């Protein structure tokens, strides 16, 4: 017979009542826990996203750069290496459409995107379209069979204090789960020059790689798309347990908009430019901040500032003007620049047909002396 331990507690004025403590055999089985059931329900629709692109870095001597820039006679040497980034996403219908963050697949025209489902199958994904302001993107994979999905038509009510589960690919650890609560709604977050509004806040762990994954409630309904965490306040104070997600209502609205405009494909030049940075969209330039290591490797004098041109799109206004990778932008118009964001901010308001003057060249040291070869190039924004 099962042994039952009976304990008598004193209640009120000396009254005794029996309290029965049951053995562990009668406890709830983990498989019946609401969290386990919710995760099992959505996990087949959650995907890991791996993006890959080739980054090229010139390794010519700056003196050779000068000749190549002005005379086109210096030999070209470069290092190539793969840059990979990891993120999460989830399937939203049986046809294989996937929602993720735009920042997970940014610059997708240069990327190889692969998607891995919870059963270990890997698919090549096609970028459909995206929106930098909402930080949402739509991908598509092809499957001969209908795919499991998380519906956007029946979202969570998003009540303060409700349980929130984040499912995704944190730090490359596939299909992990974090649990917390929904801490707040209608939050605003500023990242760089972009302001994100109407976010929901959670204390569930959101780490690099979680971006784009679903945040769900205990019934498996979508709360939102996990997007960011706050590591420090604007004043530099470290924080814990403050993460943000794009609410399901916004996701559903943007997906409807994406599907209503199927012409917005990133593989067309015009729409690629529409979602690229201003320098890429208007001029065909990919820019990179000049770090001390880069300056040392390229022999560039860091005292003159500037922003490195790491890539030039073939056929773009920059390519037609003879601008080459490895050169440095020192001025946009009459404004000196030392960081990529300064260039992008200056180009932000430019429109198609605008004439833009760039002071481009290279400043380098050789035999203890500083040489500067810079010229102004006028480009017409496309």
C-alpha cells in the first residue's frame, strides 16, 4: 500500500486538521505542462536562418591604389572571406512563407540564405521583400508538402503579466526556449537612426540569434516577433531582463502588405535599391568604417578620417564614374565625413537625379612622408 504521511496543523483556537502530502507518483507529468504543450505545438514551424556573403578586402599597397585609381594600371589583389550570420524565423502558412527580422537578412541581394527546420531539413530561401522601418522581412521556401505554420489570424491578447515563451536560435544553439512574462506594451526603441514604436516588452531571454523568432503564449498563439534586447541604457547603465518584440498585429498587417505587392522583389535592381542603404541605393556603394586595423593593413593615414569603399556595384553610378573598391570618401559635398553613418545621413534626403559630389582618393604614408591623392567626382543618383 502507498504510504501516506499525515501531518496535523494547528488551525485557529487549538483545532487540529489533517493535511495529506501525496507522493511524487501523483505529481503532474512534464508532458502535460502548458509550456511543454505550447512549445511542441509551434516548434515544427520555427526555423533557423543562416545567411552567407563574400566580403572582399583589397590588400594592395596604397601607392598601387593611387595608380589604379588614376591610371588603372596597378594589379588587383584581394582577400576574400565568408561572413555568416544567424537568426530565427517562423513559417506563417503551408506554402512556405517565412517571417523574420529585416536586420537578419539585410543586404539580401548579396546573400545566400538557408533555412533549417526543426526536423533538420535545410532549404534554400528566396527573399521576397522587407521593411527596414518595421524591421520585418518575408522569405519563401519550396516544399512538395504543406508545411506546419504559426497562424497570424488568431494572435495572443497580449495581456500584462501573461507568460511569454521565446523560441529560436540563440547564439547558434538551435531551437532553444526561454520563458518569461509580457512586461509592457507600446514601448519605443531607438536603434541608430531608426525608431521602432509599439513594441511589446518581455523579461524572457532574447540573445543574438533569437532575432526573427516567435514569442508565443501558453496556448501557442503569437505574441510577436522577438527582435532586440536592451543591454545598456542610453546613459551606459547595464540592464537585465528587457527584451522587445514586434507585436503580432503589426506582423499580420505588414505580411498582408508584402503579399499585396509581389513586385517588390529584392532581386530586381530598383527594389533592391529601395531597401538598401542610401549609399547603396543611390550610388551603388558599400561603405565601411576605417578602423585602426584597416588603416594599418591598407597603409592609410587615419588622421585624415574618411570612410572606406568596400564594394562598388557593377553598372551603378559609382562604377560608371570609375570609382573603385579600396578608395576612401573624405567629403560628401562640402561636409567632411569620418563614419559610415555620417555619409548615409547626408545622402538620406537625396532623390533620383540629384547630383552628388564626393571627394575620393587615398591618403597614405610612405618612407615617413604623407601623400594625399584626392579628386572630386560628381555622380547623379539613380
